[in-house]
C-alpha cells in the first residue's frame, strides 16, 4: 500500500473524534509539550512586557516621560532612527498610525501567546513584526554585531512558528478550548 500526502499530514488520535488537531496528536512526549508551553509563555512575555513598558513608561526600556500615555511615540523613535539600506523606507512610514499598529501588535501577539489561543495568527503577525524590526536594524555591515545576518528576531519568529505548529497552547493554555470553537484554521 502506498503512502499518500493525506496519510502523512493527518495525525492519529483525538483529531478523528471532533476534527480538531490537538497537541497530543503532534507531540507525543509530555516533557516536550511542557517545554513547548514554557517556550510559548516566555515568548508571550517577550511581547507583552514591552507593550506594558512602552504604554506606562515603567523605566526599563522606556522612561516614564516617554510613555505612550504621556504622549510618547513607541514606534516612531525606532523608525526615525533606522539605519542601513531600509532606513529611508522606515523613516517615510513613521507616524502616529505606526505607533498604534506597533502597540496593538505587541499586545495581540503577547496575549495570544500567553493565553495559548490564536497561535497561528500570532505566528504570522509576529513574524511580520519581527521582520520589520530586523530590517529596521539590518545588521549586515554594522559595527559591533556578533552575527551579520541572524539575530534574536529570527529566533523569536521561529519559536512562535514552532509553538503554533505544535499547538503549544493546549498545554497550560486555552488552546484546546479555543480549538474546539474555531477548528484548525488561521485563528487556531
């Protein structure tokens, strides 16, 4: 009997009962599921914390005087100071709308990862946000870079993609419940 694409792509186990793929269908090891959940939570806090810091100016990366609630511009400063081959592009799109989009992105991606629901959408939007941040800081040719091509933006984007692909929200999150509501689509 030959193996078809359908035989390889469809997991075994609980997915057959209600049509929803669960983490146990993809990741058999309990410890691997827990480690993936831990990765998801750390990545979620990596997005949620800067949202809070930039919103309230908690004094870590953003002083209180530059908080968004005090009239600060969380994305514009970064974009206006962009360097490298894409600097002109980022300087041209810097504006109030970019602050809103950036802050909503940080909040949405962070909450999705922390809650364990909406990981596929968070993976796509997170990858886009991280790509934009990478291009704004484009490390190739810059002094003091330890790696001229790969930096933490790549690691974070791949980490979110792994969490989404392995349904890491099902462990220590709302992923199972959310999956029963939305199925296996982009909202999962």
